């Protein structure tokens, strides 16, 4: 087998944004190789100060608009308990999506008022725990409302509830969602169950909630304005809305260069139409559908490059103007509501990396270089068709620098088991024992889809302490 012979190839770089702590960790081979020896490959490394900075910078945006605010970290984006604990220490909150997410937060000593349940399916067991500890629940449908009301009555417990909203109309179209109540239904519910002498005693209405699919600024702003109108109608019923929670979906930016991002897209479209060289494994279309000579849709990938992201994204939502020229922030301030968000991914920005070891190199039947990593695809996976960031290659021995191209493959016994679908350029031929670092994986990538197929163990989660310069294990 001849590994070094490669025909000339074209490759498209997607250089990630890399924060200082990651650079520092990557400069210490011994720290990483020791951790891999101790815990196996791959490992997930987390950095709590990055999380805190992200959270505090969102707060500063709300503060600058003079809005009462509280940030609830959507912990489904990452499993380790250190992030909820850090949010609690700042007296912010955690949005939980399952019984175990909630139970673990409670066991960690996080107060009920800093917790929220938004789970898509709320089992009796989950509702019982929420009732027992008086944790606020976001109601999504009538069955949930009746179940919670019944259980609260039986236990003679009272808890705060939010109503989840959907069906916002933007540019004449209803935003589709499987979640929540329509604005009209929510109004009826407030009227019939949360106002006047017939108001329920066990369920205390505290506010409205929504979480929109996608990453549109105008859609979020319009939904906020429509919720504000609903809040005003409720005032007419004598019901005060204390809190308006507009969920997550704040865009982040993963990549350094807009140019690389657009070049990659142009090339991938050409290649899908067979007008250019393959840049993904077996010319994977990344979700683009082709009909005759045209591409019908954009690739189904996260928009990894964004000019307007993080704090600027939030600022633009709040600065959006209604038809009369009043900003969303001014409308919300006038209502005297506490404004909340539930960011997942955006609080995880730069808060984690995944490191794996090279196990083998080989050629496939088409002559492509395959670099086998001691990890599997579910350990670097989100709903995006591919993770479009170049990994960092850390050679563990001195070899001649010569760029080679190939694919990173993993441990599941599937032909489709690619860690990255994109062809990657390596600055030198990867050697057995070399490390690959995947940057910015804490949000969804490392945990959301990880599975134990083949009875592989889940990756060990570690926390990096910059001051002590060490790694410790965590759950
Ligand atoms: C997933 C989710 C979030 C977090 O979304 P991000 O895009 O990660 O910010 C917030 N709220 C609800 C209800 C969710 O389902």
C-alpha cells in the first residue's frame, strides 16, 4: 500500500475561530496524550469561563436596553453539570428538557426558581418532580394543562406556568410549528383559567414563552411584537404578564473567513452538478437535491459563517422597529416584563473541544486516503449535514511536511461512517497516534446524538482549568 502517492487535488479550507484557551491546550501534547491514555479516545474538553463570558455578554445587551432580564441555559445543548452550576452561581437559570436534566440540577443544589421545564414530552414523573419542587413549567398543549392541573390539585401544590406560543404571522405567512398554542387559544386560556374569580388556584400564570425554529431576526422580533399585543389584551382581563421568554436560536459564528465559506459553497454546488472535483465523500450533496441540471435547495447545514451573530444578533432583535417606528426593546420595557432567553448553542460558543487519536491509515477502493480515528460519527454530530470546520491536526512525531488530502472515518461498521464528509487537507501525512482536535463542539456536536452502538463507551467529559492548567473529569 502506497499512502504517499496522491494525484494533485483541490481543497477548500474552512478555518475555525479558535479562542486562546484552545490554542493553549493544543500547544501541550503531553496534557492531551496523557488524558487520552487515561480516559480513552475521544475526550471532550470543556471551559466554563467561556460559558460565563457568553452569558454575561448577553446580559449586558439587555442591561444596555434597560430591560429586566434572566438567561436560562438550554442544557440539552450539552450534558455536563458544570454549566448549569455556573449559571446558578450567577443567579441565572437553566432550561431543562427531561426528567433527568431536571433531577440532576436539583440534586446539584440549584434552586427551583432558577429552573424551568420546557420538555417536549412531559411525563407524569417529570410533572410530579416539578410540582414537588415548584419548578415552573412551560405548557405546550391542553393535555399537558389538564394533567398538570389534575396533579397539582391532588397534591395541593401550586406552581408557576408559562404558555408556549406559536402560529405567529410574518409577511402574511404563519410560521409553522408543532409546538405551542395559537395566540387566540392562549388568550382564551388566560381568560377562562387565569383571570377573574374562576382563576385556577394551583397553576399560577407567570408569562408567555416561544422558541422559533431557524435563525431569523425579523421573525423573532415580529413574534415578540405579537406577544406584546397579546400581553396588552391580557391586561384588559386584569392579568399581568410577568415574564416573556423568547427561547434560543441565537446565531453564532464558527469560521474566520467569509471568503472561504462562500468559495466552499460554490465548489460544493459545482461538484454536486458534476461540474467540478468531488469535495465531499462520494460526492455527498450535504442535503442539496438535484433535478436535471439545477439544485433545488440550499445544503442542509448550519450557517457556520455569520457576520451578525451572538450579542449583535440579540441587539438587532431588540432594535427591530414596529410599523410605528418603536423598537421591540421599547415595547417590552413599556410592558414592564422580565425578558428571558434560553440560549443553548450560543452559550456554548468556544466552550468545548473534542480530541481523538489516529488509529490507522488506508486507501479505499477509489484510492482515497482514509484516516481512522478512535471515535465515531455520533460523537461529532448535530442536525447539520456536516460539521464544516477544519480540524486541527497535531502530529506526534516529526514527519516531512507535505500536504495530503483525505477523509476522517470512525468506528461504526458502516460505509457511511465518516467523521467529516468533507475532504480534508492535512499539512503532513497523519501518523498513528497523531491527534485531531475538533474546535467548538460543546454546543450539540459532542452530546446531542452520541450513542453507544457496538457497545462503545461514551466519551469522557473533562474540564480545563486555565489557572491550574489541568484537566479534571466531570459528569
Ligand atoms: C433547543 C431549545 C432551545 C435552545 O436553542 P439554541 O438554538 O441551542 O439556542 C431553547 N428553548 C427551547 C424550548 C428549545 O427547544
